[in-house]
C-alpha cells in the first residue's frame, strides 16, 4: 500500500476518534450534566496525533525529532486521559457507597 494512502487512512481514523471524543464530551454534559475534562484531553491528543499526517499529505517534511515530540506528546495526553477516567470512576464508586 502506498504511504500516502496509509497516511490518509491514519488521518481519517485519528480525526474520527477526536470527533468521537468531542461527541462523548457533549453527551456527558447533556445526560449527566457534568463536564469531564478527560474528553477534552483525549480529543486534543488525537488532534495532535493527526498533525504529522496532515503535514505529510501537504508534502511538508518534518525532522525525526519533531515527529517524535509530536507523537510522544500525543501518547502522554492519551495516558493522562486514561488516568483521568480511572480517577473519575473511583470518585463515582466512592459516591455510590455513601
């Protein structure tokens, strides 16, 4: 498969997951009435991950160090969102026991 097609598919998937994260935020606000910051962090992480694919498809080459920094920051934000969801679940479990 051509690298351009691979980047285009990766871009579509990353933007789709970012859109689903925004939808999750909106749904959480509407149904529960709470603003969960983890959705914002998750959407931001996926949008950051889409940046190298956008630049590659625009024929702009980035250095390896810049690409690694972008990927690393995105992965760190995804891990932070996972930690935030676990903390939110623990908080909800504590409230349920009371």
